[in-house]
C-alpha cells in the first residue's frame, strides 16, 4: 500500500479536545464526524493510524472525504477541520443596460438545436454579443431570479381567444346554471371522462418504515388503460364513476341511459353540462338504441356545452382531479381492483355529500375576463 502523503499526528491537547467533543455531542454532526475521523487516523496513539478504508467502513463516510480531511488538517490545522467552509459568495455584477440585455435575451427564442435557454448558454451568449467581458452562470441565475425569470420553464395553459362572442355566451350559460337552486325535478349534472393507466408491479413494494418512505421498483408492467366516466351533481353532492374499456359513442349513450333510468328516474329534465368532445352529441344515442328509445332518453336531457377551450368551467373536471389525487395516485394493476377502489372512494364521498365551493360568477367573468367580451360599437 502506498505511503500516505498527509499524515495525521495529534498533540495531547488536540486529542483531548477531540475526545471531549465526540463524547459530549455539543457540536454539529459534520464536526463530530471529523473529530472521530482524526482520532482514528492519529498516528501518535497505539490504537490509531487506521487506514482510510477502515475508517470509511467504521464511520460510514467516503474515502474521498477522509483524504480531504487529512489534507486540510496538515495544511490548515485542527480548527479549520472543525469549522464549516465558508460558502462562496457571488456578487451580482449586472445592472442597468447589462441586466436589460440579459432579460431580453432570456425572453427570446433559444438558439437552433436547443429547446430552451440554460444559464450557461445565456452567460456564453452575453459574452459573444459583447454585452460583458466575462460572466458566470451563477451571476446570470441571480439576475434572473431578481427578475422572476426562469427561461428553462414553461406553463401549459388553455389560451382562450380574444373577443369571442361564442365563448362568452356558452360561459355565461354554464355559470348561470351553477347559481341555480337544487330542484329534484330538474337536477344539474356535470359530465366528463378521463383515462387511467393500469400498472402492475414486477417486484413486491417495500412498505413504509420509521425513517424510510415506502419504496417501489422503477420497473413495472403496463396492462393497458381504462376509461372513467364521471357524473357529478354539484348541487346535491353526489357523484358516480363508471369504469369502461372504451369511451365510444355507444359507451356515452349507455351513460345517458343510466342518468335517465337509474340515477334520476323521477326527473322531468336533467340539465347536463359537458364539453365539446365528438361523442357528446345526440347522434350517439341513435347509434346505440332504436329511434324511439333514443328520443325517449333525449327528451329527458337538456344539453349545455362549455365553451371550446373552456372545459375548466365543467365541475366534473374538478371532481375527477379529486378522484385522481385521493384515490388513483398510485399503481393499480387491473380493472377489478380499479373498480373496487373507486367504489370505496365514491361511497365515502357520497355519504358525506362533498361538493365544490364554486365562487366564479357571471359578474366575476365580466370583470376578470373582460378581454373575451366583444367591443360593442354603435
């Protein structure tokens, strides 16, 4: 084994200080670990002079850490080994025009072959453009943080059109329904669908233990997807989720028949809020049932559509989000398990009649979404 370049030899006073420090524990964890490393590496004691590998195994620290501590002891002394290194302080050098150039660059399109700006790309481009002679990526980060810019991030959002009469007409129609009083003869139902991927474990997950979170293997087996139909009556605090293999026009028609004949058999008219999916049409019922049966069901339904690019107005989307957060945010292997878990969640939610505290009204829309309303010129 090659001879160590940095040899730890403690004086009597130094060893006494380290022994007292390791016994009392009145210091930081890193300082205590460093004290124990130096005591075991001390060549002045008969039981000292441990090898780096022996110290690493005994104290559960890396060999590289031990080597750096040896060097620090020899070059800087004991006090430096027990103190934290001072964090490097970066000074923000950009201001005025230089800061403006950086902000403008970060808001521009990234260079060809790159999907977004990075800190190092920005610092390099500032030098290339002659705005600064040199600059670190950390200075760029601090400047962008000050201006609340993160050019490597983007938000996916439904961007509504400008001055769209059709949008606001449908929006106000739905918002007016939400302010109505619950009428058993004319129930309000929000309808939507979503998909859930079925995933089976390939190795048994490890349960949570004190000091350790639950663990699951990154490998899994994909078992296809299942479709979820959500029927949600917000004024009643009632919901029903149907699990199907697909979401075709025939499946949609079956859900409409369920609403009319099973969920609300005594209703004169069911006011149905839904989005503009191509299956959400009256023709779907004529594909599934005889003309007389399709007309019977449709006579009991009153369709209300959310605006295009405005499906966020459908409260069924919110209830689906609750379902995924509370029940489906995990690996579920098959449809039988999926149905059982959803049924338990649905039963509990219906027993407590959980609903949604919807506060966005027509008056709010006319103020906050004023840009969507067409300008009237006389």
